C-alpha cells in the first residue's frame, strides 16, 4: 500500500517512520530542503506530558488581557494581523469554558502520556541520542505564584505525574547554576520529564524511516490534493501521482490543501520565538547553565540545555508574520536568561528563530480520517508538537492499518469540528 505524507516536521517524520515500520510504501513531501525546517526547527525542546494542556482554559481570557500591554508579556497581538484572527479568538474564547477545557485537557493528557511512552520505546530500541536530559523545573518567583500553582499541582497529583514542590534551597541543588541573587520562592520539579533536541530527533528518525524504505522528496511543495479511492497529489512542475492514502501533516499550510477536499479547520499560526547560543567557556571551564530545562512561570519562558548550547524560548504572538521579529519579545528572552543564568551563553553568537505553531482554538490536535476518501489528518498540535508527535504518529499508523487506536480518541478527531 502506497501512502504519501505531506510535511516533514516532527509530526510528519514520526508518521513516516511508523508507517514504514508497519510495511507501508511511504513517500514524504516537504516544501523545504530538509526535515524539521520550520516549526520543529528551534523549539524549546521540553518534553513534559504533565504540562501539556489546552491554552484555552478558564481564566485565560483575563490573563491574556492583563498581559496584553505589559513590557514582558508572554502573549502579544501583532497589530492589524491580529484582527484577522478574531474568528479564531472567538472560538478560543468559547473553548475556555470549564467543561470544554476539562474534556480537551483529558484528551491531550492521554495522548501526551502515550507519546512519551512511544518516544522512550523508540529511543531505546533504535539507540537514539538527541541531546536529551532528564528533569524539568518550573521556577516560582514569589509566594503568590506558588499559591497560584496549587491548581496545577492538584492536576499533577490526579494524573499520577511524578513531581515535587521544593523550596528555593532545594531548587538550587537541582539546578546549581541558578543565579544566587535571583528572587526565587519555590519550584515544581518533575524528575521524569526533561528536554531533547527535536530537530536532531527528526533527522535521526528520518534516517531510520529511510532505512525501512521511506522516500523523502524535498523542495516539493504540494499544491493540489484530489480525494478519491486513490487520492492524487500534485506538486511543483506539474508533477502528480496517485496514492492509496495521503496523510496531511503540513501544519498551517494544511488549510489551503484541505480546502480542495471539503475539509475546513480553524488552524491559525501562533508564533513562538527562541534564542539559541553556545555555552560560554571561561578559562577552559563552562558555567553549567541549566542542567536540563527550567520554566520561568511568570513569563512562560523556557531555558533548556541542548548539548553545548542553551536555548531560551517563549511567547505566543497572534497575527504575526514569519519574517518580522518582534524586538521586545527577543529582549524578554534575553532578560529572563540573564536573570537566571547570567553569563552562561555567548549571546554574540546567538541564533534568533520564529516559528508558526499550527494551533486549533480548543487545544487538541486532529487525528484520523478526514471524511474525504483516502485522506488522513495529523494536524493542529500547536506548541505541543514535540511532546505529542510520537503518540500521534503511532495512532495514525494503527488506524490506517485498520486496527483500533491504542488510546481513546475522544476529542482528538475531526468529529468535534463537524
């Protein structure tokens, strides 16, 4: 059975691997020149299933409005571009209702836990090394932030996620390079969560998929998808080919492609930023920087250690444009890094990145049948693509093989948008 995968980000690559591992003849189409070249290129790298939750949540509306005009806001509206997202924001507002949030949160948690298990299986069975490190610590600057975190702690307990609320002294033992002068009240430490290089993982898994027979076509921008018993893909230069099935993993570009098959999803690009810089060496020694990954709860900024580099990532920019870097956002990332790990990175050699997270307003992705013959969906993972990719891919491969999904797919299929 010949199956095409459109998109070679982390979701597309993991999907290609899982299909090839089950014996499908797989062809991957990617408009860029390599895998993980867009949203998956320079994300935070954090793998924390317990913190995978919908952005649409009770109380989020007021939090967003409260932060909208602050200097170091974790959410930014990019002028007139944000106006075009009003229909999306309206759907997001409706999804903030408590009952909707609980259902969506449960769906994302099921998928996140399953995805982590599958990632660990792949890591061990394929002997993958992608600069991974165990440990994720959420930094709470004040007593007020610590009290506000109690709801999250309750959820972690309900989910059975290993965690510990620790004081400042214990936190500095866990992450010994934290600035001793920085104000720190407490922290939430999750020893079984951690960090890993998403792009490196994608390249490693691409090699494994190729070994199993998958073909990757780069610089191949799919322009038309025609459904049918054997759907047809058309890409640059007037080339086209029929397949037994097509899996769309094309992120925010999927909207245009799916319009031709009668599928309309409220996907929107919510932009995230990151700064990546080499670890600074002084007299032959390197300040540790973060041992694994930390999250500044106030500014929603993650600081990760990826081998000999440090990455600082955060922000949710609504209505932005791909090439337009918001300097205020970059200043926030640098400031948070300097507050917690001063002098740890060679910022003169920093790489700035901005990527479009393909987000659905209610939170969970869409997996499974599209309703159009031969067309399958693996879309809308938002800022959780790295945490959800391995599980989503396995779910898709099982369904295309005609078997039951390995987890309950309630709130994870297109049915919720019908």
